[in-house]
């Protein structure tokens, strides 16, 4: 059976039964903002939101998240709820409100100064402050209290997501043992030696092991987690069953490679509106029909390899100057976590690097790097994928990475090349990409040259295989197999 939107919809009642489905994430799927005095909404970037929104449209559950938009409170009802998507409501979004102190300590502090660098091999030193840990516990408890109130006497399945809410499963189980809980960890799990840095590692492990099911993107992260538990807790490790028994409670540990809504992205890519948007973007940036267009789409984050990518583009033009005015690189970079010093420094470093590369290689009519900071709507993102001859995805460490899969889904004409970091979870699935080590500037520059000169027949053969993989292993298969695994418990 091929998992599709309709297939998941047909199976969902059998999988969940008479339980209500609650999803818990830090980030909300829709943010309401003020624009020119009017309330509008936008969809934030990020893998979890991109992946879960199409699933929730099918499941008709409740999504609990932090309400972060300036106009969020204006549109909710007395229960702090709103039906979404706004243009076609299909599920409930319940917002939780945080004070600035809570957001700073829980999100910017413990989650993103501590856990994020701890879990990514990007050589940024984690910072663990006691006040941040206190707020992290407070906010996890806020989520728990909200969900317990929603569950009450109903049979409930709570699907928790990511590193922001590692304590939530245990907090729920302590008050209501009948609730089924699962946590999907969207970022890598580090090796045991790296995780030992964390002062609160026992509390985090106990929080995660309170869940009935714990998911990671790839088996390597599952193995890292089980080895960590083995070293830090008095627990029974069942390697044959891939499970951990701790305090009499069994937690299944499984790999579920996350993906995208292949059919939906392909449909958008073929629309007349997308083709019109492609023409508009090319006119906006003065890109001729003959120009070879490369794109990058990332949050500004030190794990995404943006610096390494631009340096590789620089080296490409140094080594192969004959491609000046024939190749252009468009990097979409969304500002992220700007309150954290490492992100401020990175943003400034990127600005300086782009300026230097453009000064070095530009001509009167052409700049090698076009850096786009503005928020782009979904149709504009798909249009970028559609028009790109090559997509450069170069994280120095990433749990999965969905940009590369979105690019593949948008290439209906099969005419495109994916350049992909070997340090992404997606690298284990996407045979047919040109793989690079982002730390190897020479090799990266040569990979760009390979993409530029790759014969059309070979480009199409590779893309055909990539599309087959992403089409089969889509977001509905990820959700369906995850939920069916929970059903076995």
C-alpha cells in the first residue's frame, strides 16, 4: 500500500480508535501578525511545522503550541483556541501563552543555548544555566497542565515533538497513566560522551523514557540514545526488541525518517500561479533564461552550513572563472533566534562574506550571490525550487533536512540536481544526489562544477530515482507508520 493523504485518512480511525489526538510542539503552525493595521497570518518555517500540518489536516485533532504572534490573542476564543488553516479549517490550534522571562529561559536559554548545540556536532559550546533549566521545567509543566485539562476523562494519545518538551511525557504520566504518549525527536541524538556534558541528563532521559514510544529520524540516533541510557541509568536494554525498560515501564525506540507532502508540492509546482511566480522572481533579480540557477533555503543557523556553502561558491568562481555571468546562487536565509549571541555573530559573518564574495567576482551586470532575507510565502518557495537547476543543501549536522525533499518533489520535469551534505539524515535515503562534505571547500566547489556540466540525460535519471524515493516515503507514510507502531502497544 502506498501511503497517501486519502490512505492515512481511511486508516486513522482504525489506528487511533476512540482516542482523541493531541499534538504538542513549541512552534505553532500558523502565526497571526499585524500588517498595515490588519490581522494576517503566516506559516513559519521549520521541519516540524512543515511535516505535521498536512497530517493534522487529515487527523482533525488538537495542536497545542506556544502562541508567539503579535495578533495571536486577538483571534482565539475564550479557550485560547482557533480552527486552522484559516482559509479552510480542519483542526484545532490551542495556544499557550508564555511570559518574556519564560520564553527567554525555556526557548532561547535551555533549549537553544543548551540542548541544540549539545545535539549538533557544529562545535558551538552548549550553555546550561540553572535559571534556564527552571524555566524549561515551568514551561513543560504549562504544556502538561493544558493537555491534562484537554484529556480529562477521555482516552487520549499525545504526540510530543522535539527537544523543547523532553519532560512532558513524564509530567503527563505522573498525573494520568491512561494517556498514551510518544515523542518524536526531530534533531540528532549525540553520542554518549557528548551527552554527558548535560548537567540535567538524568532528568531528560527519565522524561523521554516515560513515553510509550520514542522516535528518531535514523537508526544511528536510536543507537546513540540507547547507548546513552546504558551508561547513565540503571535500565534494561532490549536490543532485539529495540526497547528500554526503566522503572518498570517499557519504551519502544524506533526510526521514522520524516518527509514531505510529495503530491501536494508537485501539484503546486505545476500550477499556473507558480510558473507566473517563477517569471516574477527572474525579473526581480534580472536572471536571464540561459543562467544556471542554484538555490539554498535555510534558517540562519550555524548547523545549516550557510558559511561553508557561500565559501564553496566563492571557490567555484575562483577555480572556474569561465562561469562568471553564467551561474548565480540565490540563498534564502530566514532570521532565527537573533537574541542569542552566536546567531547574531553568524548573521553578521554571513553579511560580510556575501559582500566580499560579490565584490570579488561581480561584473557590471552580474552578482554571483543573491541573498534574500524577506519572508516568502509557500508558493514563492516552491517557485524557487521549480526554477532552480541545482539545490545546495549543506548542513554540517542535521537530523533529516526537508529542504532537499521539497526540492525533489517540485522537480516534475526531472531537470535539476541535488547537492547534499553527507551529514544529513536524508543522505541515507537520497541516492542520486551529489554528496559533499561541507568542510571540504575544494570538493564542494568541484561538486558545483559537476552539477553545472552534468548531461541532461544523467540529471533526469538521477532525479527520477530521487522522486521515486520521496514519493513512496512521504509524510503520510511517516505519520502512518509511527501511529501504527503506537497501536501495537
